[in-house]
C-alpha cells in the first residue's frame, strides 16, 4: 500500500501534483498512474511539488526521469518544487538536479513568464 498522497489540480493547462509522504516503489506506482490520467496527460506542463515528500528512493527518481524524457519528447514543460534536504540529496548524488527544472513555487509555471 502506498504511503504517498497525491493532490492534482489543473491551472491554465498546467497540472500541479502535490505529493505528500513517501515516494518509494508503491508511491512511484501511484504517481505513474496519476501522470497517465487524461486530466494530467493532456496538459501543456506538469509541476511536481515535492515539499511534502519526506522520503524518496530510486523508484521515485525513475518516475521523474521518465517523466522528464516524455516531456522533452512532447515539447512540454516539466518542473519540480524542491523538497526536504534528504529528498534533494537523491537528485544531487545522481546529478539529476542539473537536468531538471526546479522552481520555488508552482505559480512560476502556471502564471507563465
């Protein structure tokens, strides 16, 4: 059973998914399912808000990497709101922080430039 709660809202063709809990194997599966919903899949941009995530492992990182690749192939923006230090450490160790678009607030994407 997933210990990850997801809350999705769509604002101006941008899906904002707030995550709370653990982004482990079970949580990654739940996130993949959420990303595949028509509500999210049909948007022009996706923002994952990681501020509520207290644990992330390689399963969560894999979903983020796959989502990044899909967004690049489809020409849509994919951004993340940074989470706790222990979560961000996963991005630092794998050097994924360099490849991802981090924003301080989802409004930076939903309100445009």
